[in-house]
C-alpha cells in the first residue's frame, strides 16, 4: 500500500495531526501536499501543558506553585506552541498550499484528538504516530492514514466516502469548506479550538485518576466511548509516573538526611565562629564608623533619653525601638536594635556603611552610632512617617495635593541618587510610606537602609545588573518577580516606588492598588481615582497615575526607567509645590 496515491480534489479538506517535532513532520507534510494537490490543509495540534513548573533551579508540581508562577509558565508554553504552529503554517504556505491550524489544550493528546474529530466531524485524518493510529477510539469514527518519514504506511478505520450514504454529508462538507475559505481569506491562520484562557491555566489541576469528559457528555458515556486499550495505556502511564515519583521521593529523602547532618555540623561551626568574631566585628564596625560619623557612648544615650524613659519613645517595630532625645545640643532620633530582630549585626553594619558616607536632601541623615549598644542616631524628624500622615494619625489634616506631588518628586530624586551611586548602585529594597519620614515642613526623607544592597551598575563587566538574595521587603510593596526568583535589581525599587506614588495620588491601601487603578483607567475614570481629601489636583496628576501604574507592571522589562523623559513632569510639579511651600514660610 506504500505506493498508493489518492486522487487529488480541489474541494477537499485534509486534516493532518502534527506534534512538537517540526523537522520530523516536514517529510510527512510533503507527502500530504504531493498526494493531495490542491486540497486545503488543516493542521491539528493538541497542546499538553506541562505538569512540572521550573522554579529556582528545580521543578515542582504545578499544583504546588503559586498562581502567578503557573500563569507565567503557561504563557511561555503557549508562546512557544504558537511559534511552532506558525512554523508549520509557513512551511505549507511556502509550497503554495492553503493551510490553517486548529489547536486544542488537553492533558492527554488522545482526548484532544477525539474532541477535535467529534466537534468538526472529521472523516479522514493523517497521523504519523503508530500507537495513536491503533486507537479504536479514533478508528471507529474516522479513516486513519498512517504516514511515517514521508512514506504511506497504511490506511484503515471507518471508510471515507462522500457518496450517498448520507445525503447531507456533501452539503455539510461544502459549507465547512466555505467557512474555511472565509477564514483563509483573513489573517487568522492559527485558531484555538479551546480558547487559551479557558482551560490553559487550570487543566493540569484535574485529578490524576479522572479521565477528561468531552463537553456535553456524562462520565458514563465517555467510558463507553474510550476503548479499553486507550484506558490501559493511560493506566500504564499513570503507574510509570507514580514509580518515577517514588524514585524521586527516595532520592529526596536521602538528600534531606545528608543535608540535615551537614546542617547540624555547620551550625556547630557557625556558633563557634559567632562567638569568636562577635568582638572582632564590633571593633571593626567602630573603626569604620569613626571614619565617617560620630561614636556615642551608652552613657550619652541614657542621658539623652532620660534613661530610656517611655515618654521619649516615638516608634518601634520588629527591628527595635526608636526614642527622641538631645545629644550634644542637637535633637536626635535613636534607634536601638532588638536582639530578637531579623535585622541583626549585618543589617546594622549595612545601614551604617551606606548612610555614613551619603548625603542627599531627601535621605535621612545619620549623625552617628553607639557600637556598644547597637544603636543608630539620626536627625529628628517631628512629623513622623508618611504612612501616619496619609492615615491622618493624631487628627492631623490630610496632605494637600501640592505636598503629595512635591514628596513624589523628592523621593524620585532620592531613589535616582541611590541607583546612580558609584561604583555600585544601591537598591533600597523596602520602599514604603513607613520608611519615608517628614520634617516640620513636611519635607520627606527616605530612611531604614537595613535591607539595602549594593549591586553592580550597568556597563560593568558582568552581564546582568542584579543580586541574588533572599526575598525581603513588605507585602504590597515588594516586587513580585523578586519574590519569585530572588533576583534584586533597581527595577525592584521601581515597582515599590510605583506603589508609593499610587498611594499618594489615590489614598488607597497598597494591597491590590495596581489592579484597582488599572480597572479605573479602563473605565475612563482616571481623575476619579485621585484622592479628593487632598484638594484640587493639577491635570498632570492624571499622567502621573498612568506612569506609576506602569512602574507596577509584573514584568521588569515593562517598567519605565526612573531616568526616562516622562519623569520630567515631576520637575514642573515639584517647582510649583516648592513655590507654594516657600510662600507658606513667608
């Protein structure tokens, strides 16, 4: 039968099932084009989503990954699948063939083919898979032409006929050919029989033991429809998968045992190193800070705070407690480190090293340290933090629109200054209103650099400007990509800055603010998003909402640079706000 060539027919529609191996399928497509000259080709492809999701150098089940990670993986898979199908279409079109492709998304390829055959009433199908060509579920409903490596192997299954057995069949086929011709006249060569957003993200979460049920069919009718051989193959596949998972579990248990033993040994070593290096670290820190800022004694701090009296306490959190006081005739804020805090000596030292050699009008000033008491001494800013002002704590009046726009400009300047630092850029990694402090005139200062990191700047010998580290920051403000891959970049600060800007403009809480703002913009109500309690907003504020929303894009590459020309709008707004501030002082 290998040399048999079917008669060409200009009105025919030939369905060809294709897989992911383009090179292997090219010979089979050439056979189809030669055997059916003038026929219209419809490529069928069943996209099977991967059950495994790559994450941080390993793979996990899709059901164990976060919704955002799974959605990103499915998006990447679909893009690759679209590229593959367009390559198939290209190959056929270069040979003057009319072609289009239908794609469905299923967990099992056989189920997908059954769905396409039934929905489109396919009576003849070209296959290259020998095992698939033996499936009774396919043979019972259409003719299967098996072609492998460009050779016709066999033709079997339900007989293909356009004869008188069904007088409506020719009419239905003619109508479908007309419909296909209409599609080919347009640019839509690739179509999804299952819309990508309908099943693509959820389909792999079906229970392992469940056989997918075709639309409109009950479970019992589906079991009757599937041949025992197909069910047996599915069972064999599941058993093999279970065996592999058991092997992986055994390997994981062995690795975990070794890791626990190694961890116990390392913890003993680390405890000894902590004890040996604790004093050396304090001495080293004191030496470094003496070069850049003042060293205060514990006795001075006690006198400044009336022996740490509660009346001097002005704030606190997981890192420790903040007191106000007067040191050497200067009002100061003193932050003491809580021994139980996540911010240990390393973060303490990081903040000292960064702030002690940095001066910017909108970054808090570090006056000095007390190494013995693990305390940091800053300038005193009487208006508290920006979060308290936005929530009108202690019945303070709402910040005006001009003050908010000025603060946005000030913090934009501060973050650009950090990212432009030589020779390493400084990424704050915890931008939020609680870390933005206000002086008596509501001029803002960025503080809390305990989680800041130095990274290589663009143009260095390294290929990427980023730093691998454990995710840190505050939910609602933290870059979701940083949370996913642990790569800290200046774009992580851009995301957080965008959330801060949206909070200042809208007055809304951080969690979910990007989604609410984007929904408002889609509905054409940008001005309605602006916080009415701030008073009259200039027209430019609407453009700032859109710019801040882009800063909060999920993909780093979609976020605008803080040096982009679009931010020039802040210069105008800031100048207007500064003039108003100066007029208040007069």
